[in-house]
C-alpha cells in the first residue's frame, strides 16, 4: 500500500453556487481543500465588494461546524465596475481576484465585458495594486469554431492586454489547449494558469463518441487528445505557473440532461483521488504537491498551508459516490472512467 503526504491543497477556481446547492456542495470542497477562489457568476453576479461580503457570509454559513475552509472572494468584472470599489475590497483583504467573463462566453456571463477597452481603467488600477485578474479565455465571436475559441482569445484579447498592461497579474483559467500551455510558458512571472482534473482525464471523445454524454460537457469544452497530453505535461512538470483549479461547476441533473444542457462538471468530491491517479500514471507523484498546494499560493502571494493530508492507494478500488442529493434532486459527480484506488485519509 502506497501513501503520499502533502501540504493541504487549495482550489484556485471553484463554483459553489448559492442556496440549497451551496449547502449541498460546500462540504465536499471543505473536506479536502483549505482555501478556494470562489467564482462570482451567480444570478445576479457578485459585482461589488458589498455583494462579495454578503456571499462570503452565506458560504461560511453553509460549511459544516468547525470547518476552517476559507473562501477567497472574487468580483465579476462588468463594464461599469468601479476601480475605487475594487481597490477598497482588496485593501480590506476581502477581494483576492477579479474575474473577466467575455459576455456570453459561459454559464451566467450575460453581464460580462463586451469591449475590453471599457475595462482598462479598472485593469490598470489592479496592475498598480497587484490584484490578479482571472480570465475565462474564450472569444464569443459566433463565427469562431468552439474548439478554436481559446486560441483565438489568446491572439485577440490576451496578447494585446499583455502588451498594454504588462504588470497586470493574470490567471488564464481552466486552460484546455496546447496553445494555452505554450502561451503561459512563454510569459514572465505575471502569468499563471489553472488546470482542471477533468481536462487532464478526458478529451472530446468522452462527450461525443458513442452517444452524447452531457456530464462531460463543460466550458471551455474538452479538446482533442494532443491538447490533453499538453495539459498533462504542464500539470506534472511542477512548473510554477500551472496550478489546480477544479472548476467544479454543479448543475442539477435535469439542467444537464436535456435538449440544451448547461456547461459544467461537478468534480469536487473526487478531485484529489483523480489527480493522484493521473500523477501516478505519469510517474510524477512527487510533483502533485507543487500542482495542488504550492504553485497556487505562490502566484497569489499567500503562504502554503501548514496542515498536511495523506493520500493512500488501496489495492481494491474505492467505492465512489456517483450523486450528491439536493432535496429531491441530484447532482452527478464526475466519473473519470477508471477505477479509483486513491483515498484521502480522514
Ligand atoms: C461554469 C459554470 O457552470 O458556472 N461552467 C463550466 O462549464 N465551466 C462556468 C465557467 O467556468 O465557464
Ligand atoms: Zn469556472
């Protein structure tokens, strides 16, 4: 039996939702992760520091008693976001990042930014104070093929933004392509990227080959195999700019299993078990801690967690839960399509 002890991981990209779903999913993140960057794409979105403070209270109220899980709050960038409010939230210690959603790019992104030029005053202020920008890196131009939207975003939005404000610290969220990996590798210190467990495990065949499988559909959509391999190489490299963001994004099953299903994969309950499997398969278990627990805090200028967790490999596969209940309804947990042998010890 093999064990691996690492500093407690953090999740640098997490959707906790609100209300009953928040109550159902928050404990699953809190049991494994010390901290998480909380995505602000609620309906309505978390736009002001006041919104973020109220959402933080609702998250804390949804945690199991005695949990020390720390939600790191973000603001949803709109064309009317005020630089003063952003800076005040940052100085308070409440706001850890601002999220850029190109309008219409993904779930609940209608209030996002249409023209990046309108956001430059806020972005310049963020660069001056050292507050990171998290970007959903896909263009929304309907003439661009969905599989090319990340590469087009790099060329049309990210490269000009880097040239215009090189001091701005940017995290390219949930990268899904070799183009994303290569771009991030070529940048200096001010650029990081999160990688999800599912993009290390599935390619687009999981969604489309042999029947349509809505629980593998998320945005950015999984790409072809060569891209998955590039993401794996980046994640297992231990290289500083690449770190874990689960993008755990629960939607109730009826909203996934229908004619126009929502984008989002719910993976919080088994992320660490899946990652241990991936890193073991790559002969890179010694790099898991860098990916889950060291590179993220370094980018966000926070200390790594002192607490340790131990992962244990069992000979017999672990029986994994497949669903989480929310009242009468259910959320389906990501199925990696391999037997899971790793378990986080209590
Ligand atoms: C996310 C969601 O459901 O909020 N969906 C997803 O497919 N990842 C939004 C996002 O991160 O794009
Ligand atoms: Zn997300």
